[in-house]
């Protein structure tokens, strides 16, 4: 279905714009993603927006045509807005802008692809930018997913979606509590590897085994001691400076590429 | 000198609060850093705030005493504010908060410690969070500094200082244009290694040599072609996913730890 909308008071437009507000977004369980390339990636991965937004008079593009067809086929809606209105909804002054409203998808543990050689696991990760960056890294190393333990930032938040650079659509995501995660983990082959500053093996000399679950902790507190104790392996990276810490997403990436090299030489 | 200030209209307090505004901060060439641990790290590295801010009635602490003495010795100022006023200045509701106003320091190329085995170099890096994260990584791998080429984000911005987790004080920073950097680089022993998606050596199989300068490009465009051509070595990381890219600070860190392992086995 295709509609043209020119007024800001239109209820659909209001509802979409409200998705930029965190509380409202969580209640709606919908999120906004922007850009033709991003939406095309999403489509190829089978994620079709419920609503496709674009500016009236936008130049035609074969990828946009494909997107419109996909939205139509899925029973979604295509909204043509005036450029001014679109700019208000997306917050960007780009008349070529395209945006989509997506429904969140299920994030139970069975979303994870356990046949992959490695997985990322984050515990109480608070920064949505770090979360998005970890999704992007998970995509780059071909991880079977990102598992979010305990109280993490929201992967569908504007900041996480933006930092993921499209990986929100390509990387399986699961949310779980520790006491739910651990039995699930141990129900199949698994090596749980914790990034640690305590007694640990140098990360370049550790014996990694697939499927390897790389676990990093909260940005300020690191991993709880009992979580570390449950790991099959604790690894540490050299800290040659004074600050004695790495950004959580950076630590995950350095470890992930090390595991990648060990398991896919 | 020690002063107690209770009114928000005080010109010093106004000037400090204005440092949270980007334009004003740049004109003043001063920045605000917060936290006793951070300020203590700074002191140990020889960076003393011009103005030390704390709340009246704050609990005594030996590290705070040391900080006060250092500020006094350097001819700086200690301001005691009401907790309400301090919260307004720092933007944080923490009566134990301590903050310092620092003058920026010179960022010419001779700030870099070329005796270190590796250095990080960023070209047109736009995100201050990425910049701060790269400083933190540079600290962790013991790099001789971070060199910012062309039009990068401001390392003294609130976001960069925060993301650096103190590394702003410990890692030498230089700003340079490419045509200034290249002759400086070639005036001494140097291997320039570019992170590239074009024709490049797999990063795990490259022959790194100290002092190794790891060069990463802009977040969306990567490195300009002529910059890549000037590199002694172009390296690439496996991209097994669909997005075909890594966060710039993540790419720098993965490479830096690889170089670290090669040069300091």
C-alpha cells in the first residue's frame, strides 16, 4: 500500500518519529533504520520493514524498486513524505534518504547458530555504541551470534543500530540471564573463554576449541568472579601502559580475531 | 590559592561550565577532566590542572591531598564549590566528584616517542569516541603515541577524553597534515603499515618491523589511495560476514596487538 503524507500531525508520522524516543521505542518493540544500502542488506537477509519511508520526487533506483516490491509483497506500507517531513522523522537533511520501520525479532538463545566456530558473549554491557560495534565485529569474524547476558544495553536502540553498520540485521542476537545461558551452553559442545585481568593464560598462547564462546564483561567492573570461574579458559591481553584496561568492544575484537586465526588457520 | 564559591554567577564557574560547549572549549584551549583516579593518573604523568574543583565537605583522601599540593605547587587554584554548584559544572550528581581544568599541551610531531616499537596513526578520524578508544588502545599496547592526520576529531573534546579512560594524559598525541607527516616519518627508521581493503597482505602473515606506524583511515572512506601507496606494507583482516568492514578503532586495536606480538614475542 502506498500513501502520500504531507502533514506532520499525521498519526503514522507521529508514531514513527516517537521511535526516536527510547521509552516509546521499547514499548512499541519497533525500530527505525536508515539508508538504502542498509535497508538493501536487511532485505537480502530477509528483514523487510513494516513501513518504508522515502521522499516524494526521489530519484528512481533499482535497489529502491526492489525494496518497494519486497515491502508490498510482505503486506507492508510505503509512505512518501515531503522532504521536509522526512527530514523531521529521520533527523537528517538528506532528500535522498530512505528509512524503514522494523519490528524487533525474537532474541531467545535458539536464535544463535551453534555450528559457527565462534560466538561473542557480553555480560552487562551498558554502552549501546559498544554493543553495536560488537555486532559489527561478530559479522566480520563470521560469529554465530552475539549473546547478551544479564542487563545489557538495547541492541535495537538508535545508537546500537547505527554503530552496528548493518550487522543488526545479519548477526543473530540472543538475550539471556546467566542461569539460563549456562545450561544451554553446556547442552552442546562449547568452550567458554573469558577475557580476564585475573589469573589467566596469555591470549596468544591459549588453546582455543570450536565452538568457542568469547565472554567479555561490563565496561567498568569486568566479569563477576563466579562467571570467570565457570569459564573453561581465562585469557588476558598484555597491558603495557598505565590504564590497565581496554574498551570492551576492542577486547572482544582482539580476542575474536585471535580465535578466528586459531580455528580457521 | 584556595577559594570557596557558592554562587553560579561567579565568572570562574561560568567559564568552567562553558568548557562543556565545543566552540568555547576550542577557543579557550582548555578542557575538563573528572574523577580522582583520572586526576591522580594525570598528576603522576606530570599533568597538573590549572584549577582543581571539589565539593565543600568532601571526605579527605590522601590522593586528594597529594593533588591539592601539586596544584598549589604549580601555582594553580583550588575551588571548593557547594555540591549543587559542582553538580552543575560537571553535569554529575556525585558529591565526591573531583574535576580539573587543564590547559591543552602542544601536539607537534616531536611529541611522539619514536623509540617505541609501534605507533598508531589515524587519518581524518571523525568520531571522538573512536579517537578516545584509540588512545586507550595506544596506552594498552605501549605505543609511542597517536598521530592524527588531516582533519580529525578533537582529542581534547569531552567525548574523546571520556572514551580515553585516562589515556589522554599518558599517550603522546601529535596532529599533522600528510605532507608534513611523511617527511618526518622518513627522517628516521619507520615502517608504515596501512589497514586496507584493497590489494594487501593478510595481517597475520605480514612481516612487521619496529618502529611500526599503524595507519587507519576515515570511518566511512578508509585511506586515500595515495596514502595507501605510500605505505611500506598494506595489510587486511579477514572479513567473513556481509558488512565487509570493521569499526576504525577496532581495526587499529586488532592490528596493534598483532604487531605487538610480532615485535615483542
